[in-house]
């Protein structure tokens, strides 16, 4: 009887005493995640070795136009543990690394402005980070250390379907780079001992540097679309359609321009998915509550003192390498001026409000598009329709699914705000809380009237962005007006914000200079 290869066993350790298994994903007795009985650490090492080699060798090939046969090319390289003339020595055991359509995916990366050295640095310079909340699909998710890319294991049928989708995906990206569909940057396969682990590299929708207060997976269906009790126990659970209807009955309020852009983007993407007979996809929605985050930061300042305080501008994440990768870019929304200091612009979320009037940053993207309406899905829908209302189940024919999806997102989830409102920067609110803290701790007693005169009065005279004009003359006695509140224009708010940021910085610098804790 032939003994099993020890090298293959190291990369793919056979263990029949798994604690828990969901699909191909499991957990071994030591607590480490496994996929097809492969330890996560070994899989991450093989992925980084393979991508380093394939991107490096691809850079030596001359750039050219993408041909139809490029979508079906598969390159393969063997990685023996002792190394070879082409590959370095490693401790992960022998494996073979396959790259699907390398020329086509190089074009996709260039289309989104991702340079080869940035791609390699993000994925291979530091260890990949495994995401603990992987969902019920049985897949493993890794994120690059800079939050730029997501690596997901996919099944054989999904990888095969993506290969067939590439020509149409290529045509769509050439016509429209701004889309909520996943941005695919690479398709690979780690093969050893008869096992095939296929992975896809995509854009990261929810950056870890921005805390998500709410997260939803929405399909537009209601049958069994509620988060399970086990899911609710997680730190940031992923809620579903019925949870959203219950938690946010008035939906997410968007400014008219952003709402119209989002509706058009969803409509265009749904038409494309319908043409490829794709269904059962979801809209992943991550919500960052700006006002709640500000209150949390103020509480941290008051508890830790000014020395440990962090100003809003210091909390900004690094700029993303990929173009059209933020939520605002995906819906064709126009970012505000380059001179603004608003953290909302840096974080890339779509500005919105909830029913309480709290400011939100919304991160969205369509996920799980590698599901075609094949025979199994048709049979699943027919069976569910016999027991339940056929229009409420998630599995449905692509045309009906796209129409229901679009109607739910544009009428229930996102709604047009009654009137446009200005989204005041985070530091505007944090300013008054900071001054209150300083007044109580360091006896900096600033009368509110003086603050109003110093910081607000110069801005009241700004008409159409003209700082050289005097303040508006108050209405004469006896003349009725609709409102006595000043009309803050966008330039005036930016002017206030700039002054307040400098003032806050001066307070912190002064306290540090005089040795205050």
C-alpha cells in the first residue's frame, strides 16, 4: 500500500476530527481554519508565492490588445518545496499554481489604475488577514493588509462561470467603468494532492479602517430573510431584508443627485446581470454613522484626556489604489472640491441620513453574481413556490429577480430626501464638545456670544462664496420673513470648518506646550 505524500499532507493535512465544517471550510482541533482540509496559513503562503511569480513573469511580456483567446488561457507553474530554477524554496509543501486569463486580468487591473508593483505590494508584502465573518457560503475570505483587495475561495462551477463571463465583463467595463458589480482583478487555483482550491481577487467594499455600525445583505425577497440568532451574537452582524424593513422603515435618505445616480447604476447593472441569466445576487450595505462615531470619539477624549485625543483628520484611511472603487465613484457621484477637509470625501462613502436626521456614510456593492439560473436553481424555485409564495422566495428567474431587486432597492432601501441638506463636517460638531471639555478641565471660559461673533459672523456675510462682502443687513422692523435663521452656503460651511480645525489644533498644541496631560 502506497504511503501518502508527506509534503502534500503538510499543505493539505488530513484530519477526520474537525470541530465544525461549513461546506469546504472547517476548523481543526488547534482552532485554525481549514479549507478542503488545508490549513489557512499554508493556503495563504501558497497564494502569495503564486501571485508573486505570475505577476512578475507577466510584467516581462509586452503589452498588447486583449484577444478573444486570451480569456481562455490557463498558465501553470509547479512549486516544489526545495525550489527550482523558476521558483524559490519554501516550507508549504509541493503545489501547482494556475493563473486564468492572465492577459485579460492584467487589462482589468490597468483599467482600474492598479499598477503591478502596487498589486504585488498589497497582496504579497505583508501576511493576508483572514476575515472571521465569512458567512454561510463555506468560503474563506482574506483581505490585504492595506484594505484594498479581498481574496475569496470559490467553487469549481463559480470559477467556470466567471471564465465564461469574462468576454461580456470585458465589454461592459469598456463601456462603463462605474458600476456596483464586483471588480475582478485575478482568478487563480492552488492544486496539490488532487485538491483544487480556486480563488478570486476582488475589490474590498467595506474598509476595515471605517467602523461599520450596521451591515445588511439585501436581495429584495422576504422568505427566510432575517438574521439568525447566532448571527446576531456577532460583533457586527449581517442583517437581512426583513431586519432592514423593521429597523429602518423610512429607508436611507439620499440627496436627489446621489439618489438618481444610484438608481441609474442599479438599473444598468441589473440589466447586465439579467442578460447573463444571473440571479440570487445581493446588495451588501455597510453603514457608518458619522454622528455616533463623533459621540464615541468625544467620549474617548473626555475619558482619556486631550493627550490621547485624535482629531478627525488623523483618522483618515489611506487613499485607495484602484480607481472607481469607492461607493461614490461606483454610482457616478461627483466628489466635492479637492480643497475641502471633509473626512466623508476621504472615506469614499455615500453621504446619507436616517430617519433621526443622523448623518451616515453608506458603502454598497453587488455581491455573489456567480450564480446562474441553471437546472438546480430552477428546481429549487419550483419546489419553494409550491410551499410558499413564489414571488417572495430568493431563487427566481433572472428577469423577475432583477425587477424585484431594483424595485426594493430604489423604493424601500434608498429614498430621495425631501430637500437637499448640507452634510456638515464631523469636526464641526466635535468642536463644541472639545471646547466644552477644555472649559471644564482647564478653565478656558469662552462666552458663547464671543464664539459666535468670532467664528460665525464673518460667514454670515458670505453671499455666493464672496468673503469680501459685509454681513447681511437684518430685516427692518415690521417686515415679515419666513425665517430668521442665516442661510449657510456650502462655501461658508467650509470656511467655518477650516477656522474650527485650526482652532482645535491650537488648543491641543497649547496644552501640550504647557505640559497638560
